[in-house]
């Protein structure tokens, strides 16, 4: 039990990531408001970003800029941070596109509720 | 000179469509120019992919490797053009060109205005470029980026029509697909954490050394990747976005989405499973059983759903769900026969389904009828379109001398080699069900007394596109030669990694 607790405390960013991911996935799958779905997606992606960044972090590590004065210093791993920069760009474009779609849906249905839109569609067909 | 061309070919086939996609929008008002640019680029793609495939065949399985920016493998991003890559590149080029030909002179009424049509072409080329990228990439994070770009362009293509239903389908697709890509990124993250590599070759070496220390992490990573790619490639219980998205998109977009886009994610999954985990780990973690089981469920369920649809494009969309099942079923047979069958089935379904969707689009555009029960006697009014549709249907069912047969034959013998009793049965039942949902359309079109129904064959470029794809179905069925050779070699190479 104590070992488990120790592991939990040492690896707390990963557990935070898992909790965030579950919150995000739950929001996406259960809310019918389109904006809330989109927010859920963003929370989920943030959880993954957090996991990557935590994986690259080394406690006590310096910023990964090589200096002549102390080439032996401990640096954090810069690759995950660089990857997540790309990941954030992707996530922003998804958000922008989804918002544009929500605007179009609001213009044609007058609501941002997925359930209402499905009802209206059924009435038409 | 030739050496330079050869060593740079893997990157050129990817960046040329991407580059042209971004300059297209400057010519937005001159739709003729845009169309001819798109056709030229895709024709160049066919040439490049054909040349690459012949090179790969000649080099006897030694892949052409390109290091991005001159950084060698574990640090830089690596593009590898081996048999699998050449096979999929040839397929992407060979299908996207006829589909683009179908759009010539044909898109403005469906999408509206030359600016919107140009946007359609931008997304189309982006999709073609990223699919080519999926074929050659050997880097895990690159896979994620390509998957995301492909997903965004697919969603854009679905919402290309002004119809509100298209926007809704596109939004649902976007949400589920993004959920999938979050899972894929998570899976990649776990693999990166335990292996420390993003290059698939290096990650695989590391993974085979250390997997016993982290069995749970490997499980979770495999699960994340499987569900993520499963959502993207519409594996049965995760297919819910597909019927709406593929049936509301403009017909050429449906053709490319059902034919190629779904296949790109499968190629990524094949690469991750066989190039990274390797066949030994797949069997240790019993992933092949899960894949085969999901595939069988998808074949039966997809076919039954397809039977229940009266709307033509929806029936074709559900048929895609069923055919995706065959691919996963084949992935679960860890032997050369089964994998060859899977790869060949990917190719044959891409050609067949894009042809069927284009034919459906031509019928809907000419008559305005979307339901199968209303398409009485259409075969006499639109002979070329319906002939292409019939050839595609025969191929889908798997009649000998048509392309579907060869893929299914290899799948069948692969599953018999693997010692499965249920899989061969499911493959045969799937074929029967395919006949049950496709042949009534042909009967309605040809043999029921004609009513006063208007309609004629589409214009010349559209006819050429339909004839090309129908010819592809027959050629792949009669003389699969180099294609089968490439698929067979790719299967052997995939299994070579332990």
C-alpha cells in the first residue's frame, strides 16, 4: 500500500493526465451541447500533452540549451516539448474548424444542441 | 542525376501534392487552371509511384531511405519506400487520378461557385499528399501529424456541400476522429516513454528487448492504438460516424473517403502493429485474435446494416464497414497468405468502392433519385454508368476474374493455414451478403419494367473515370501481376520482423 502511494506521489503528473483524459472523454460522450463536446476534446488533448511533457521532464534538469561553460549539466529532454508544440497547433486547427462547423449548424438549425438537431433532422426525413 | 531522382523520390511524391494544394487558392477564380493543375499533379503522382514501384521490385526488397533534412535515423525523420509503401503509393495515385477526373467540370453544381470548388481541390490534394505520406513514413509522430491532416481534410471534404446535414455529419466525424487521434497520440506517447524512440525501427528493437519489464504499458499502448485507428478506419462498433459522413459528402469525396482515406489509417495500423510490435509480440499479447474477432463481427454486422438501407449511398457506406472487416480479419491471420490477402483486398476495395460511389453519384446527379427502389430501369438510360456499377458489384462479391476474388481467395487460404474454422465461414457468408445487398440494385436497374425516368450518362471526363476504375477492377482480377507481387513481398517483409 505504501509503495503504491509512493508511486502515486512520484508520478503525480501521469495520474493528473489520466483523470483529465477521463473527464474529457466523459464530456465528449455524454454532453449534447456542441460547445461542451468541443471543450471535452480540448481537455482530452491537454491530458495527452501533459503526459508527454511530464515524460520529458527531469527533475532539477536545466533548459536544454548547450552552454560551453558546463557541458555536463543535466538537461530535460526537449523532444516531447517540441512534439507537443506541433500537437497544440493541430489541436488549435481542429478547434477552429469545429467552431466554424458549429456556426454553420447554428445558422441552419438555430440551436447548438446535438439532440435537438437530430430531432429536427428526423422530422424532415 | 538518376541517383538524385531516385533518392529524393520518396519525399517528392509527398510534398508535390501538398505544395500545389497551397498554391491552388491563388488561382481560385480560374477554375479551368485549377482543374488542370490538379490533374497534372496527380498524373505526375501516378508516374512517380509507378517508377518507385518498379524500382522497389527491381531492388529485391531493399527499401529506398530518405532522411529529412539530412539528419540520420534515430534523430531525424525517416521516409522509407519499401514494398508496402510502393504498393500503397501506387494505389493512392491510381485511384485519386480517376476520381479527380470525375470532378472535372462537375463540381460547381454540387459544391457551388469556383472559390468553393477550389477549396474542395485544396482539401483533395492535401488528402492525397498525406495518404502518400502515410505510405512512406517510418516515424511515429509523423504518423500522428499525417493522420490529423488527413482527418481535417476528410472533414472538410464531407462539409464541402452547403447542405446542413453535411455540416452535422462532418461535426460528428470530427469529434469522433479527434477522440481517435487523442488515443493514437496517447498510444504513441506510451511507446515513446518506454522505448525512447520515435523511429519505428529503433523503437521496435528497443521494445523487443524491454517489453517484459513493462507488459502493462505495452498492453495499454496497443489498446490505445487499436481503438484509435479503429475509430479512424471505421471498425464495426466504432463506425457510427461513417454512414452519415460518406453518404452526405459530394460523390467524388465519398469515393475518395471510402476508397482511400479509410485505407490510409489501416496502412498506419499495419505499420505500427507489424513494424513496431512485430509478429511475435502480436501473438504474445493475443492482438491477432482480437483483430480477427472484430473483423468477423464487422463483416456480418456491416453487411446486415447495408441490406437494411434503401438509400444508395448509405448502402455503399455500410458496405465499406463490412469490407473494413475483411482487412482486420486478415490482419489477425499472422501468416504471409493472410497478409497478402489483406493488402490486396485493401487495393481491390479501394478501386471497386470508388467506382461504385462515382457511379452512384452520376446516377443521383442525372436523375435526382437517391433511393434504390426509385432507380427502376436506369440501366437502359445510363448504360456506361450502370455497366461500371455492375462490374464493381461483381468485384465486391468476389466473382472469379474480378479483383475482389483474389484478395478473398488469399484471405481464405490464410485463415485455413492459421487453423481457424470460423473465419473461412464468415468470409463466404460475407460474400453471399454482399451479393444480397448489391445484386438487387442491378436487378432494379436492368430488369424491372422501365418507368418514365429521365437521365443520361455523364460527360466525357466522368465516363473516362468510370471506365478507368471498372477496367482497374477487371485488370486486377485477370492479371494482378506486379500488384500481387508487391503485396506478397510486403507481407513477407512485415512478417520478417520478429
